[in-house]
C-alpha cells in the first residue's frame, strides 16, 4: 500500500512538470497525426478500388457486347425469342465472369470480397424496340436490320477500415457503388464482304520458341530443337482457328475474299486472293514453314498486299491490257491487313518504306492489325506506327495470348457493323 501511494505521488509530480506536459502534447499530436494519415490512406485506397471497379465494369460490358454481336451474327436471320434470350443470358454470364477475371488480375480484393462483388453484380440487357422501329421507318434499304440494346452493370463493395480494433470502422465505412450504362447498336446486313490479306514473317527466327529472347533471334540455327513449341507452329494453329471461325459463318465462301504473302528479306510465298479459306488453309496445313537463316524486310510484302487490296481501284482499260494482276471482283469490301512479325527489319530504310505503304493503306480505309510475337523494341515501334488505332496493335509472348489475339481479329472481320457507347 505504501509503494502504491509513493508511485501515485511520483506520477502526479511528473505530470505537473513542464517536461511531462510537452511529452503528453507531443504524444497526443503523434497519435492524431497517425490517425489522420491512416484515414487519408483509407480514402485513397477506397478511390483506387473504385477506379479498378469502374475499369472492370467498362471492360466487361464491352466484352459482353462483343459476345452478343458474335452470337447474333452466327444466328443470321434465324433469331427467335428463345435464341435471343439465350444470347442475352450468355452475354450476362460472360460479363459476370469477365468482371471476376479483371478484378482478380488487379490483386487488390480478398477472395471473399471478390466473390461478393461478382455474385451481387446486377447486369441488365434490354432491347430498345422504339429506336429500332424508328430506324426501320427511316430506311430505304430493307436489307439493313438495326438492333439496339441498353446495357448496364452495377457492382458494389462494402469498404471497411480495420484500425484500432474497428474503432473507426463506422466512421470510415463506405459502400462503393459503380454503375456503368452502355448502348449497343448493331447493323446486320446480308451484303457485307470482307477482303483479308495476311502478311506473315517467315524468317528464320520464327523457328524459335515463343519465349526465346528477342535479342538472340538472329541465332536461328539453334531454334530447330523443339519445333512443336516454335512460333511458326503456334501461328499455324491459331490461323487455322481463325479460318474455322470464318467457315462457321453461313455463305462464308461468298463473303470472304482472302490472300496471303509470306516474306523474309523478300517475298517467298504468295497466295493470290480467292473466295473462301480453302487455298490458305491448304498452304498452312501442308507447306507453311519458316526459312532457315532468312533475314527480314517487310516492305515488299506490304507493297504487294496493298496492291492486291486496291487493285479494283486502278483497273482501267490500259492497265487491264498492259498489266497482269489479280482480277479483284467489284464488291463493297471491308478491307483488312493482318500483319505479323517476330522481329525487326534488318535495315531502318525498310521500316520507312513499310510505314509509307501503311499510310497509303489507311487512307484507302484498309484496317491494319499488327501482331508482334516477342519482337525487339524497334520491331514493336514499327507495328505501332503502322496501325491506325492502338487497339489494333497486339504484343504477344505466348501461345495463349496469340490465340486470344486471333479470336479478337476473328470477331472483327467476321461480324457485322456494331458500336458500343459507354454512357457513364
């Protein structure tokens, strides 16, 4: 008892001293500062999570819209109420799954929280019949069929701050709600034709595996050990998947006009454009291969493909007599170039020539898809400058990403016109 009394007197004396007063104020200030810092961190973290959720919603609704367009195009004119509901439900499931995949890749949500966000996501897809009726009344060409859908995704997340045994939990609690509306307009036509030119790098480095270092690609002689894992094998497999996608469309032989140019330092293979996929499929299946020690110059192949795609624009009487060229049919083609390489041109001058042709092609409304397979920096820069939009440039480093790229390209060249407008 005496000791406790003595301790109490000592503490009272210390507290009354100036030093103790300063210590208490300093300690209190530090505690307040730490609390404010923690609140600020929580605030920034909350807004960061909200931004990630907004991006996931936007990406997922675009993904779901592309799925709808793809499925409606496969159905053609045979769209019943039942098939329409199946397409919509499939799109909703695709959106929900894509939200989960996108948030998972961000690595900022616990698994339990992520599952709650995905499970509680509200996805709405409703047809806008009023706009559709109005559009039809304005149309003179009855072959056109416009389809309109209102789409929306709403996700939420209960944000809590675990600080000082939840002392500030109620104060800092906030329910993050992200609502993303969109409008899908799709035009289906029975007379859309696609003209596709493949430009394929067949230089020696295509014998290397997908993960082969770009800076060592000139040493192509050591890349023949595992042909099954080579870039050329992965390319052949994915191109065949693209052709399968085209062949799955009704009347594909009458709608798709396709050619191919393979190159190293010069053109080594040409498949003249023709209707359907048969000629290109035969070449890919039986003959397509990389050329040992072949160097790289993309300019001649790009020039050849550009001339094929624009041949119908130059066909006059004199050119018909004095020049031998492919007789391109006169159709309102949607024109595409699929340009693929795993390296860089040996000479910078070849880059300049290639880019000049890219610019000409874009002026003629030719859409260029450029695919870099683990290319060096200069090769990537060439492809980025060649395309008309950054969305049409792809950099892949494995077989899986290459397949995904060709699936995206397939969706574009096999589907009818559509537009998705995010209204949020």
